C-alpha cells in the first residue's frame, strides 16, 4: 500500500515531465548544447566573474527544464533523493527563518546549483563519454590556473604579501593565490582535480590526453603546496590517500586475503614515513604544520575559534530549524552573536555552517547523502570503478578541507563537488 502511495505521489509530482514531444534531432541538439554549456561552465570556473558564473549557472538550469519537458520521468536514484530531502529541509528553514527574505536568496542560490547538478545527471545518463568531456574541460581550467598561480612564485614579494599574516606563527610565508585571489580558495578548487586527473591518466587511452592529465595533476599538486593552505594540504592528503588505497585494493583483488590486508597497512606506513620526513625536514611545511598546534597563539586559529563559538551559540538558539540557507542570512544574524573584532562571512566549518543554516535535520540529510554516496561508490567495479574512485577521492578532499573552512560554498569549488556526486549517481555506474 505504501509503495503504491509513493508511486502515485511521485507520478503526480512528475506528471509535467515529458509533456512536450520533439524529434530525435532536436534532442540531439539539446544534448550538444547542454554539454557545451556545462563544459564552458566547468572550464571557466576560476576565470569568470560572479555575474558571469551566475549567467552560466542559470543557463544550465534552464536547459535542465527543457530536458525535463521533453523526456519522461525516470526513477529517482538514492543520491538524488537525499539531495531533494536537503532541499526540502532548506525550504522549511527558509519559511521559519528570522530573516526570511535573506534566507530566500540563499535558497534560490542552492536551487540554482542543484539545477546544474540535475543537468549533469541528465547529460551523463545519455552517454558515458560526457563524463570524460566534462572532466577534460575541468582539467583544462585547472591546468591554466595552476600555471598562472605558479608564475606568482616569480612575482615581487610585495605583490603576495597580502596573504602573509604578521601575527601568525607562520608570519612571512608567501602564499600564491592564482586567478582566484585567495590561497585557500585556490587550494579548494585544485585539490579535487588532482585525484580526478590521476584517474584520467588511468582511464584515457590517447597518450597525449594522458600526458596532459598527468601534467595537470603534477602542477595542481605543486600549486596547492605553495598556497600554504593547511586545510588544502590535509584535503589533498585525504583525497590522494583514499584514491591510492582504493586503487591498491582494486589492483590486488586476486591476491590472497592475508596479503590484501597487509598491503594497505604497508602503504599507510610508507606514507606516514614520507609525511613525517616532509614535516621535519622542510622548514616552510614544518612551520605551517606547527601553527596547527599553536592554538590561540596563532591568529588564524584564534579567529576561527572565536567564530566557531559564536556559531555554536546560534545553533543552540535554533537547533532544529536553523536561520535559513545562504551567506546573506548568516551575515544578518551573526553580528548578534559575534565576539568583538571577529567579523566573519561564514562559520568557517562546513558541518557547522550546515547546522547554523538548516539545523540538525539538514546535517543529518547531508550525512545520509555522503554515506549513500560512499556505499554506492565502493560497490562499483570494472572500468567504471575508476570514475567512482576519482569521485569519492574528490569528495573526501573537499570534506577534509571543509572541516575548518567554508570554501566549499563558493561556486568555483561547490560545482566540482556536484560533478562528483552526479557522477556517482549516474545509472551507468552499475553495482
């Protein structure tokens, strides 16, 4: 009975899907147009203004609506269901927000990102080749961004001094920021590209394409190192560690069980030794890592701690509904809780930001989305398993950096996360 009710409600909600009949040639043209818009969007993420990105995102959403009008509704996958659940929770949070108009702006922004996610899902369902094309566009933008960022190593010290905190334990560290204008944002943008580029090296057949992907992974990794973003370093480490571990398990599937258990342990041991040597022997890395242990003695740490305390107070006052989605709502409410001289545009922690915006239900929905994505990704085998590994590694990297920063909510980073989720949710990734 319950299944019949769910089916009926789903049919009523999706009755508008496929209401327009068009020829196969029109569908093909729409597919090419959608692919072109998404490739342009992913390739231009670091270079286009916010207004330009907004137009590209809006175009993607409109194209998804057109796709929906000409194609019948299909079964909604588990990942998409969790996404829709979070959207519903954000809608309720907006309705009960103390600043509903500000929250409505955040809800509109969230819906626009989900429009891109939906178009990615629709396009990837058509042909698996679109995954490679979208990734190629993404890596092209990443390669150019890495080159521009690394060129800053030859720029004047004064030009880069804006990101050298004189009150920090790591005072004097020169940090590159590339076309994005912020070293943490550059690291957040590049870190998911490194494991994805490594997967492209393994997946793509043409030698020229594989070489470009390899160069992108190398230069992006070096650029992340010179951002001196602690969260970016940890994110890159987490993403590459997960990718390496899954690739090891994939490559040794035929080995005896004992050796399969020992190999990951050996890899982790070697990785730990290399990491320890890097921290102890390389002065810039040692200084930056030690700043993590300085507590409030480091100005960056002290700033984040004070912002987190204020954000926790916001959560305590509205634990179930939150204040509504988006930075506009946050900026409207945060001044009521902030400690003197600690202005902030966000909670500087993705889990904490979700709690502030949509309360405990929103955080639980996000956790459900992540766990479902992980479970699905780990079940994928064969050639398509490489796509799952790259997507999981990208998400792991973004999540790790997101523990102590909210760079993820910037479109240049968030849309890469939605690309990874759309990849994991595609039906051609068979269990």
